[in-house]
C-alpha cells in the first residue's frame, strides 16, 4: 500500500517535470523566433537606407502629326438642257388648211394654256375651246369639250420652234368639230369657199332681219341691261350668235376675251373698250352686273344648253 502511494507521487513528479520542460521549450522557441524576426526587420531597414536616390526620367510627350486629308475634287453638276424654249411658241398658230387657229397665251416648261378655234371652209359654223395642259419634256397631252359639246383629245409637240398639233374627235355632235393633224404655221391661210358646198337655205324674214341687225348694227340687244329678254327675242338666233349676244353683256363692261373669234368680233365694234382682264372681271362680276343683266345671261345660257 505504501509502495503504491510512492509510485503515484513519483508519477505526479514526472508529469510535473515533463510539463515544465515542455513549457521551457516553448518559451525558448518563441524567444528565438522573435529574435529572428527582429533581426530581419533591422536588416531590411538598413538595406532601404542604403538604396541610392535616382531622379525619375521625365516622360517625353510626343504630339502625333495629323494625317494629311486629301482634298476632294468636286463632282461636276450636270447642266440640264431645256427640252424647248417656251418663248418660241407664244401667240397665234394656224393649220395648213386654214380652218384651225391656236392662240398660246401662257406657256412654260410645266404647263401650256391656249385657245382653240375651228371653222368650216365657208366659215359658216365654228367651235372653240380654252385648254390648259401639263407639259412633259417637249409635249403636252390634253382633252377638252368645245363650245358645241364635242369631246376631243390631242397633243402638242414643241420641236425646235415648230409646233405640231393633233386633235381627234371620236364621236362628233356637230357638223364642225375639232380635227387637226399638222405642223402649225405662223402664216394664216386665207380660206376659199368650197364651190361644191350645199347652197345656203332660204332664210325666214325674222332670220334675215337678225342678220341685217348683227351685220350693220352695233348690238344684238342694246337694251339687255334695262329689260328682261324673252324667248321671242332669242329664238331667231343660232348658237354662235347667242354666244356673242351673251358676251355682249360682258363686253359693255370692258371684259377682255381670249377666244380669238369673240375678241375679233368685239374689237370691230366702235363702242367696245377691252380694259379688264378675264380673271379680274370674273372674280368681280357679281358686283358688276345689274339684275337685268344677270337674268339675261342665265336665260341665254339656258337657250344655248337646249341647242346643245
């Protein structure tokens, strides 16, 4: 029993000695490590102090030279040559057979406006129209209805100062109708009556009186501005004469006319003074005519519409 206690005591002493030796070993190892780190730190500081000072080399700034830009050669702009010269085509043109007349009163490279007049060889009947058409290149295509109600179509060609006109009427409604196919001329051809023409029928006494009045007098209806015209007043007259009678009311107020036949008729009258252009006059006519004139214009229009 005593022996066992002695062994326990010895074992406890050995354990204590072992612990002390281990602790001493750990302390010694930590001291050596600390001493080594301190020495390394001192060596590093000494090395930094001994590094020579070197001035940094200044950086050289290089400005790049701009790449020269080539000078572009301008592209030449093509000059468009006009298809024709509008100044060559103003005013009057006549068909080679003398029956058709064209008066170009407005023309450009874009549009053309003209009056058209056609008569028979004996100049007893005629048709007329005012036409505006678009121009494409050196040509203009158009369609129109004339004063007799014919529906026609055609084209103009402007070629080196020459004017070619073609007009066709497919279904004529009058004995004289638009029909042209030729190079127009500046020289008017004097018409010679057709010797084989049908004799003029005998006129009635009333018609004879009308012809005498219109040939020798100055007016169809000198009082159309102060009384209402009656059916009896209008009945003796032809379509063309009624057209002149209607325009007589306009002419007394100074309206100008673009249709050559009508213009020529009124220019032959001593009382006519054409001072107002058609556009200006038409825009103001409601304040120009009195009640008799307005009613008479409408009545003549009704008669002309019935005559077709």
